[in-house]
C-alpha cells in the first residue's frame, strides 16, 4: 500500500535526522576547505537525485544531468549580474529554464528507450559541453553573454547566506526541498503512473495512463533539479568553468547514482560523496586523484553484481540487521 502524502517512513525519519546533522553540526566540524568541497557535493546530490529518480522509477537513462546543471549555472550567473533580483528568484528561473530543456529532451524518450535513449541524451550532453566551452560562463561583462576577458566581477549570493557555513546550510535546505518534491510526486498520481509505465507501457496505456505526459513530466522534474543544483553551485563558487559540465561528468553522475543506490534517498548522497569528496580525500593523502576512477569502477561492478540497491541499500541492510540484534539482546 502506498503511504499517504504526509506519512513519514522510518527511512524518511533517518533522512530528516541526517539533514538535521548536516544543518547543525557539520559546519562546525568541517574546516573551510572541506566545507567548500562538501557544499559542492551537496549541489551534485540534487543532480544525482534527478538521475536516480529517472532510472529507478521509469527505467530511463538520462546522461545530461550535469549538462543541465551547466545551463542552470549559466542562467543564474547571467541574471545575477544583469538584474538586481533576489538570488532565489534567479535560482527558480534557472530551474524553470532547465525544466523546459528537460521537456525537450523528453521528445526522444517518447520513441526510444534503453541504449538508444542513453545515446541521444549523451549527444545532448556533448553538445552542451561544446557550447559552454565556446561561449564561456558569464562573469560580469556586457551584452547577452556577459563575458569579460582578463577579469571578472564579484558575484553576490543570497543575502541570508553570506558566510561559507550559512551557504552550506542554505544548499542543504534546497536539497531537502528537492527530495520532498520527488517524494510528493511518487506518492501522488504521477508516482502510480510511473510505476505502471516502468512495468509495461502497453498495459499503462490500456488503463488510460497518459504515457507521453508522465514521461515528459519526469524529464521536466529531473531538469528542474539539475538547474537548481547548477545555480547553487554557481552561488557557491561564484565563477564556473566549462570543464565542470562535460559529457563524461554526466556519465559519471549516472553511474555513481547506480553505485550509490538509485531507489533510496541515501543513494544520491553516496554518489555525490564519491564524486566530489573522494578525490579530495585521496589528494589529502598524497595520492593521485585519478585513482578515484578505479574506485568508481570497482563500486559499479560491485553494485551490479551483488548490490541491486547499491551502497545505500547495503548500509540500510547492515543497520537493520544491527537493530534487530540489539532488539533481540534486550
């Protein structure tokens, strides 16, 4: 039986407790460097949540999430430099723009699936990579592109989050809102429709499910999450580089979403940790950061062979087993 909209599952309580820890304690424990790294990881968590949601609920592979993050970052920077609007307004506009791009990406999904859909979204990511490298990201210049050569203007983030600690908490709140958006959709009519579409599109159409609408809407949600994530990353760094949003990065985020556990809330967190924090850990030990790719590959094989719910599933299984043992010991 599907839980009601306001019902909080045990896993949900764990997620809220984790978010509370991130909000209150982590900024006090992490230094400025690690806080910056973890803030970046929190931004990528939202993009990974979109990729995992698409794969786990509809069986569709989208390899454009990081490219859509780049669009969201570009729009946020351009609006922030050009107009004196609150950061939140710029962020929401960026999310709506990438949602429209998500709708456009959904067009091939109406006719293709599997490897063919993955290739189309990968080509879109490659096209966005070329555009970012050619046009560059706005840095305070004039004209439509807003690019200066040799210098850049200071970027003003949200008024309520000027310090690194405050901005990290600000990002965590946005990520939590993104998770709640996904959960709300899964518990309402779209969630039931997506479940039927994943089982059988023919059966879903037979009972009156508008497959075109719900597939398009799923791509739109993933695009919205990626755009907001890109805007938050722009607010964190103040200056974006085209290399951050390459096609290989989109492939990596999707693969790590599978490794982390696409169906569980912890999965995108694990994916973002591996993607952004793991290289920093290796670097702090004097190791080559490219070693992270070896770890990612091993993790992907492990997830595909022995852990269908990824690392997050294994963590929940281990903690559940421990809880049962403790309960028996009482």
